């Protein structure tokens, strides 16, 4: 039996990587999926993958840092599918590589806007729609870097730590009203971003593997499974949790 | 056809509550289950419920604080079913509440013996058998009280905090050998142990429900669902995690 049969889901950052894997998996489990991304080509490709697989999906172009665009994304979901049950707020960007005093202010603002304020805007628009139909489930993509620090990554680490705090508060605000909100904290996954970095620097692969006690990096599908579980009825008593899907990255 | 077809699982504390629900779910997903407990009467009922539903199970009379009995439990799995793939180390006890200075040394030793040393002993004897056939998964039952404190429950809280540390260490030691080890941190579930604690008082029940921001206590099946997921291939990148299934109990 499909975990999300009859449900409508939004996945942001669904044009590639974890977001794409999540959108494809949610659709395979029966959800109608709004594929949201800034990248129109990647987003359209994810929607095509879903439709080719026999599922239902619509692409919506959105910058999650822009509240009006986020509201339009939710409105378009309601216009197209009539309801909203599940959301995976996952949009992110690569950043960093400089110690704090040298960090670029514009980059700081952009990273916080996309990865911390972005999920805030998303939840703010999504939650009322979910309450209208009696509840739902939201999972935010934090990171292993939401639980521990990483040198040179001030903005990314601050945004992801902040997102865990935001997830807990939103969970406390709405847990008793039937909207379950949790976060996932992925380790490194084999996304196009990571693939490109490894092509540039082949030594990076073994470095990344070494960061994870499990001895490898993740496939995006392994991260998506955690998002699916948190959005399914199987996790009905899980609330405000930061679920590490990190091959042990934060353990040692 | 289930996701654990051909697998063999041990569940300790399986005579009632979370352990019973877990044993039933493992069996429903195709695993042959060793139902371990000190309580033979209730243990037999768990076995009967599994076999009546078409599954396979055997009872093991096991006090997990006794190394010889734990070793015998693992031997029973091997002699009966020929292998061991999965384990849910879940046995726990309810104790008199008393502040530290009033707590007897015997009560302290009993709590630590069952709920911390017991988990150590289970893994000590389970892991070599799991390694023999190439890997598997273990989930230990910690608690919301493994993450935060609770007055009057020093042995319980200490043992459950210890289980998280033990889980992380064992996870790091065996993850590259394909044994994934995680733990669950349940909030209060409607079990025999908790029924004893609530003692039929509506006031107690409301107090306990009120500890959980989700506004209710859990059904054992909701906790078992997390144990099952952590043992499944869907959780393939989960390593050493303490998964809270607590209705938000620990996030306030």
C-alpha cells in the first residue's frame, strides 16, 4: 500500500539531487507532486521523470527567499490539486570556504535568506493550507552541519542550525493541531553539486567518504527515504525531531 | 511478501507493550522472531498472536541482565532458525521513584543491570552472529529520558542516556562491517509498564499526556513502526542515530 496515496506534496529544490529523489519517491508512493525550483530545466526534468513513471507532477518556478513567490507556489498547488498535505522544504545552495572575518556579506545574506528564511516563508504559507484539510506533515532539510560545525561554513552552518530550532518551534506551535513538522540532517549525498566537485578534485571523493563512519557517501534516494518516512503515517508520534541520515557523520 | 522475508529477528521485552508490537510487526513483515522476556505467560501470548496471524515465533525466557541467559537466547535463535539478522533490544523495567539520596543501591544496580548492561550483553552476543551472515541491523530502546532528565528516576534516566552512548560507540565500531546500529527514544506509550505507572488515575493520565506537545501518549505500534523502519533497507544511511518518537517531549 502506498504511503502517500491521495496526498498532495510540495518539494522545493526538486530540480536535482535530494529534492529530485524525494519528489520522485513521493510520487511513486502515490502523491501528486509540485516540483518547485529556481532551475526551470532541472525542475521540468524532474516533473517529466515523474510523469514518465506514471505519476502526477507540476513544475513551479520559485525562489524560496521571495515570500510572494512562495505564496504563489502554495496557491498554485491549491489551484491545481485542491489541497496540500505534505511538504519537503529542501531548497539550498552551496556556499562557504572562507573563515568568518573574510566571509562575504552578500553571500551570508543570500544563504540565510534561502536556507533559513526560505523554510520560514514556506511553512508560513503551507501550514494554513494543511490546517484547512485537518493536518499534514512537513519535513525541512537541515544537515549534519545543523548539528555540528564545519570550518569556513559560517552561513551554511548557522542557517542549518537555525532551521533545526525553527523546526522545533513550528512543531510545538502546530503539533497538537495535526501538522507534524520535523527535519532531516543529511550527510553528504551524491548530488550533481558533489559530482561536479569530485570531477574537479578526485581526491575529494575519499575525503568525503572518510567524513562518514559508514565509509561512503549517500545516494540521494537514501536521504529521500527518510523524508518519506517522516511525511508518512508511520511516523505519527514523531514531532520536531532532527533526524540524522548521515552515515554516522555527527557521531565522532 | 514482506521486507524481512527470510530474516530472523530477536526482540527483548517482547511480552508486552512496545516489544510485543515490534515483534508482531517484524513477523508481519516476514521475519521469524525470537520473543524474549522474563514473563513466560505474556511472552507465550505474543508468540500465539504471531503464529495465529500466520507468522513464525518462539519464546525465549531471558533476563537480559544475566550473560548466560542472553547467550542462550542468541543460541536459541541460531539453533531454531539458523541465523540472526535483526535485533530490537528493548527490555526495560519500571522502578520505584525516589530521589538519588533515597535510592537503594540495589534499585540502582537493578535498573542499570537490565536497561544498560542488558543492552550491552545483547549486542555482545548478537553482533558476532549477525556478522557471520554478512550484516544486519540492531535497534536499541532508549527513551526521551535518554535525552533529558526526569526527577526520581535516576537509574532509568542514567541507563537510557547510557544506551545512546553505547549505541553510538557500537555503531562506529561495526558500521563498515555492515551492521547498522541505531536507537529509538520513545515518549510515553500505552504499555503495561505505563499503565502500572498511571495506576488508573485520570489525573495521572492527563499529566502524562500533557508532557507531550502532541497532546496525547503513543500507541505501542507507533513506536514499533520506528524500530521496524530503522531495521529496514530504507534506513540504509542511518548510523548511530537516537531517533526521538516522543510527540515533541524532548524539544521544549
